[in-house]
């Protein structure tokens, strides 16, 4: 995986930066997210009741899928910025949950660089379009315009 400067990354605005590894979203991960957030809606944790819904079984929380963006980003096969001291989530401009992620499915992210600007010397703000693909399905789980900052 190549290491590039922020200025070199700026030349890639509008380009696909990479695809992450696949990650399993199993019932255990969903249950732990429910515990961490207090969201115990039956469509996430009650396998028998969830079978009776149009989903046909339990599904991941939309926010669980969204929260996996940083982890998926870390496994993306795209370029790495040389000398990064730290990175932080800054927020999102748009998030759309398009398809449920059923328990037991694998997901991965596709990242497109939309914008990169230096806010102050050494502080860069990056806006990416992140599409979370569900293995074997046509429609993605979500598309987000996600903003992060990194410091070099």
C-alpha cells in the first residue's frame, strides 16, 4: 500500500480511493451494539420475533453499520497518508440507510474522495463518499458523505 502526502492525495479528488476487506456482521456483534447503545428493538435481538417481519430475521442497527466506517476504512486498500499523528471523525453531510444488513452477512466499504482541504497548517479535512456493500446483494446498506480530519 502506497504512502503519499496530503498534497498528493488532493490530486485524487473525485477518484475511488479503495475498497475495504469484508467484515462479518453476526448476531453477537449486533447484540453487543444493542448493549452498548441501549437499543434493544426486537428486530435486532429477538431472532424468533424478527422472523415474522419483512426482514425475515434480525438485522443490524443502522448506526452499527455507520459506526463501522472507521474500522472498514482502516482495512481499505487505498493510499495511506505519510506522517499522520491522529485522525478524528468530524461528522456527516448525508447518510442514507438503503438496505438492512441481515445478521450473518458480510459488508465492505468503497471510498471515493470528494474533497480534501488544509484547514490550518498540518490539519486536513477529508470528505469521502462511503458506500457500504452487502455481500451478494445489489443494493448497498448505506451511502454516507463522511467527514474526517487528520493531523500531520
